[in-house]
């Protein structure tokens, strides 16, 4: 009888410890928002680029995901006459994808995406030309590459907050998302 009681208590303790904790997969379902600042890798066209991004993501039970983001990129560039100029690009990025979970990581594969530049300024002067905005949008449209997978390592998650890490341009970035 004592062995049966020990087995029952052990089983109950195991169920209580494991059965009450929700999986990352089940906790991820829903709407999340976050914002972050990133230092991006520069090149000959963009020196010291920085990006601010605000996103609203929604993870669905059918393993689809949507991303609705606003961004601002600031950097310096060399003009055709050799002078340095500061520029700012602001716009939106929307994407759909498929997600899966393995252990403590979320894999988000882009299925489709749309990127739109809404404003562009050089040295504080706004450039309103629709052709210029369309050209910049086209040049940056590879930001959402179909089939590309982003891996987010979950640090912690609860009913209100999700902390995860991503590698962006060879830098580990920690992001805190809040349930909305």
C-alpha cells in the first residue's frame, strides 16, 4: 500500500509540474507587439545605418503568422559630388508566413511580403517625388525574401510577455514583445 501511495504521489507531482506548464507553441498563439532599435551593417552607400522598427505580429493556431511593421532607417551617404548627406527612410513592411516550434526556438518562414517607402528625406529636406519613393521601395523590396526563415530563440514567455533573441546581421538582439 505504501508503494502505491508513493507511485500515486509521484505521478500527481509529475503531472502538476509538467501538465500545468504550457508549451511555447500554445503560449505563442495570439497578438504580440514590440519595438527595437538596430545598428545595421553599413556599406559604401550607407554609413552608420540605424533602424527603428515597431511590429504587430499575430501567430495563429493553423501555424500561419502575420507581421505588420513600421520602420525608420537613418544613415549617411556620399552624394555624387562627394559630400556626406544624412538621409531618413520611413515606411511599412507587411509579411505573411508559416511558423513552427522546435524546443525553445520559433521558426518563421516568409511566404509573402510587401514593403513600401512612405517618406524619404535628405539632410532634413523631404523628397515627395512618387517616382523616387517607388524606386527606393523597389530597391529595398528584397527585405522580404520568400522562403527565408527567421529563427527566434525564446528566452521566456508568459501570458503577457515574450522575450526572444534573434541574430540580425551577425549581432544577437534581445527583443521583448508584449501581448496585445
